[in-house]
C-alpha cells in the first residue's frame, strides 16, 4: 500500500483502552488545530468496532471545540439501541477533560432497496484541471510557513477542483463546488480508483461570504 495511504489507515486505527473506550493520536498537517475530518473518521472507526455485520447508514456530527494535535483524543461510545435492522451509536471525543466533538451514527444490516444518484454535472475533464497541491511558487512566497506546509503536503487523495478559487470569491455564488477525487495508487494495482465529479461540499452561505468551516455535519 502507498505509504501515505498506510499512514491514514494507521491514524484511523485506534487503541482500545476499555470497553467502548478508545484512544487516538493526531497529525500536525499545518492547520491551527486538529483536522476535523480526522476526528470524525476516528469517531466512526470507534463506533464501528462496537457493531457487527452492519454498515454505516448515516451520521450527524458537531464540532464543539478546537482539538490539540499534541495530545491524544479519547472516544467514548454509547450504545442506545441495537435493533433488528438498525443500530444506533453515540460517540463523544474528549481532550483535556472537555468534549471537543460528538456524533450519532446509524448502522444498518445489508439489504436491497431503492438506488438513486444525482445526474453527472457538466464539468471539465480532470486532465484539464490542476491538482489542489499545485500552488504557484509566487503565491507561496507570501504565505506563512504553516499555511504553505498545509497547501503543499502530500495527500492520500488527489483533489482537482473545478473552481480552485471558490472559497476566495467575495460575491454571492451557488453553494456547490465540484471536485474530481482520485485515490493515490495502491501497490499491485494498475490504476487508482476514481470518483465521479459532483461531490457536493455542504458550505454554509452567509451574505457575500462563504464559510469553509462548519460546526455541524451530516452524511447519509
């Protein structure tokens, strides 16, 4: 496996320290606090360790406080219900004795049902777009060292946004951003997996301003 992907897998694999209690470490990726996606991913991993033969169906998460990447994060999992078809879990992330994150997640037994998907949007091909990591040298010269490290670090997934300046637009635009996503190559495979364009980023829209960070996230 690619070493960068392997590092992500290691990061999401938590240490179990008691029944339904897990502990995870963080990475300093150049952001001022722990990356929210890491906390959400670790919380989901912790919840999945308390469920058998069921797949995650939906989740609803709240980011309460900034995380400190110099200290471990403890995840406590509650088991409100184990039904015949659905299982519910509540996960709390604690650091320095305070909650920094909480989430509810639903798991479902595998069964047939309706299938649907959004239509493929009319967007440029990925080979005509620049990767998110291709930041011009002249731009990097004017940015703080931590920001430069965040923008240029190697990522486990290659992102090619249709509108790389989306978050910098001061005018009011549609709160939809299309990004091509490709997993880094895995040893032994000829080509990496590619996701279709049309990933919708749930950005909260304020007047003349787009908030790239949110305290609340929902996925299903």
